[in-house]
C-alpha cells in the first residue's frame, strides 16, 4: 500500500473516532436545542455542525469502507496470487478484534457496576435506553460479537454494535470466496463456502444493519481491484466528498427522512462511494504532496483510535451519572452554558487519555498476542509448510558446456 494512502487512512481513523466521541459527548452534556431560534457565537455553530449525529454516522461508514479496503482487499490479493492464507488471516483478525473487544466488555461491566452503585441517585443507568441491558446473556452475547445482531448491546456500550458487524465480515468474506482459492483442496473450499453461507444467513436473519453494512464493506474490498483512480486529483476527490457530506449533514434529516426513508440509505451509498474514490485517488496519485499527513501524531492517534471508540461510551455515561448526582440532572439538560462546554470538553479529554492507556495493554500488544496464538495453534496442529520446488542435481562441467552450446 502506498505510504501516502497509509497516512491518509491513519488520519481518517483518528479523526473519525474523534467525531464519534464529540457527537456522544454533545448529546450528554451540551444542549443547543435553541440553535435555530437564538443567536450564538460562531464557534457554537461550528460545534453544532461538527458534533451532529449525521457526521458521526458518516465517520462509521468510512470505518466500514476502510476496513473492507484493508482487510477484504488483502483476502482478494491472496486469492489472485493463489496463496494459502486462512490460518494467518484468522490469527490476525481474531487477535485484532478480541484483544480490544473482550477487555472493553469487561471495562463496561466494571464502570457500569461502580457507576450504578456510586451515582444511583442520578438515575442515568435506569434510562429506558439501557433497560434490560445488564443481563448475563447480553454480556455473553457481546463476548461472542453478537451485539446489535440478534441481541442488544451489553450495558451502556452501544457503539460496539459496529465491531460485531465488522468481525463477522472478517469471518464470512473469505469463506464465501473460498471456492476461488485454487490452492486449497476442493472439499475444503466447498465446506468453507457452505459454512460461510450458513453463517451469513444466520446472522442476516435478525433485523440489523449487518446486510447493508456488508455492501459498504465489500465495496471497499472490491475497490482494490480497480486498476486506476476514478478521479485522479486528490483535492478534487476530497472536495467532492466533503461537499456531498456537508449537503447530507444539512439536508438528510428530520422530515425528509421520515417521509422518504430510502433517502438515508441512498445518502450512505453515495457518501461511501465517494470515500472509495478518495482512497483510490490517494492510492494511485503521486507519492509526494499533502504535507499535513506527514506529521507523526497521525499514527500516534490512529494507534489507539480503535480502543477509544470501543470504551468511550461507558466512560461518558459514568461521567454523566457523576454530574447528575452532584449537580443535578437538570444541569446537563439545560441550554448550554460555558460550564457545560467546559465539563463536556474535560470529559472528552479524560476519555481520550483513558483510550490511550487502555490501548497500551490491548492494541499495543497485538503482535505479541498473534505470536502466542500462532504458537498455540502450532502445538495443536502444526502448519504444513508450502511445497518446495525440487532442487536440480549439480551439473557436471561437460553438461554445463553442452547446455551453453545448445543455447
């Protein structure tokens, strides 16, 4: 993958995670319901535009497309090269997801339990949004990555639904394409396809976002097969994407969506397609340019964006319950004052710091986890080395001379 594309993806990952964090923080601490009826400072309008559900939703769509491009694209590359890949692929994917999601579910349990005990007077954990979400069944379902797919999310950690979808895309995508992996025995290819189809049908049966999200994820994967960019100019692709997202943010909401629900899906498809065009423009464009992407902080922030996304919601809810118990629930729901902004931004900072330190014991250990998982599998079922080409016997001097003459 070109280095500048890697830089763009790193920047997109942490910026997307920050948008999602801002949206949820604003919903809990900063009430600007009078944005259309009363004058406000310019920065308030900027915050209103930025910390909106639709932009957070667009960030999640971009996560799906990037995941498909990177993970699904790698599967397609292995298939085209007739390479055996399943063992290493599942080692990488399982360790990547579970090293973060498992501890995130446990942290949710701890924070929700302590928060519900310390700040019971706030009533936050009794909100209808969380009713029935603290059962052992949902805890187990979240460990199996079934939250948002047939089961509600556990506790207060609603954003984990998208990671469940992503995990099952990881599992089913290579299995559904296994018939094209000619380096594997036919029986294994057919068995793998049958397993993938069965999983896809089972997971798709309960109403969820899984099927629609799969379209976006797979589109990102198959975009890696395109031999050239659709729009060559990176600035042109970026500006077109940004302009369409701005229009979607301002138009695709409220009465329009209520009257025409299909508009929301059409907007998602359009925005995701334009984001793919941006990825291709960076992939096939010149290796220079975009000096803003060269700063090292992009990689630093991207390296814990997954952790931040996975744990920010129970942290925000814990803080909201603390505020409700000390200042009263009416304080957080009043029209925003400078104090609301101060508290909201402070909580965002705490969530970012927690995400970083959480990543140090999860995401940062991914390489070590993969080595341990690989060693464990080797103990149970040693990997079969690829067949070696037969080595020709050394030729005599006379044979070498005859070969030169014949050539």
